């Protein structure tokens, strides 16, 4: 007799954590040129538009690893 049911794979929590760490850090110039501007990027752009602001970039959700 053959089995008819399919096995459902569970997501590995370690794999999810690895994909979070694979996001690239982008600068405000990259966020300004982005076609799909996210809320995090827009907030960072607003922060960096103030005189004397120092920024180290923001993780971009669009460059997330799989």
C-alpha cells in the first residue's frame, strides 16, 4: 500500500533567524531612490534630512535573504 498523504515541512527557527541577518544596510540615498519605499526607509529619510544628523544606515527589507 502506498501512502497518499503529504508530509508538511516545518520551518526551522534557525533558518528564519539567518534570513533576518541577511538584510543589507542601506543609506538614505538608496532609500530616496527606491521604487518601493517602506515605512522604515521613509522614517530614516526624514531623520537624515535634519541638519547635523548622523546615520549608519537602515536594514532594507527588500534585500532580505531567503
